[in-house]
C-alpha cells in the first residue's frame, strides 16, 4: 500500500538524475542495500497517478534510517503548504502504521519515512517526515 499524500514530477529527481539513493548532508550511514533495491523495484512502476491531482514519481533510499517518496501535484495545490502538511500528517502516519508490503518492511526496521511534494514547476511545495515514534502510536 502506498500513501498518496505527497507529490513530485516524472521519474527523474529534481537534479535530473534517475538514481534511487540520495545522500543527505548529514552524518547518516548509507542506505541499506535492501532499501536501494526496494526503491529500484518500486521505481520500475513509476510514475503512478492518484486521484486528487497527485502523481508519485519515485521512491529513494536516503540513508540507513530514511526512505523517501517523491510526489508531484499535477495541478496547482488548492491549499497552503502549512495547511497541506497539517491535514496530511495524521493520515500519512496512520497509513504507515496500517500499511502492508513495503510499508510494513519500513515500519519493522523503524525507518523514518519522508513524503516530498513538488509543484509542476519542480519547486518543493511541502515535506512531511514521519518518525517511528509517530507511526507507532
């Protein structure tokens, strides 16, 4: 089950690369191979369009404890970024806590799950980070 509360554009990331792993500027350890492979497997079926004007473009293993879903709004968002985050955070957390498939795998390894939402022009609209503490409640 995939949570469609976030968005991004196309199967390329915002720098034009098609990779499934990114390195954040932190002291985080590199992503585990199983998550790099999971992202690659998921990306084979991307992009996926969801009702409500959201397209999931790709997934990526960010680090050993973070996994990101990247979405794009296919139209102009109807609410502010703050309102979007406020309304999407709870449903995203609940979806993770109840999800099967890759979400169960991510949950079992206590991964932080990031939903990044972009506008069609490629600019970041909102980002929601759900920690294990949030989805374990």
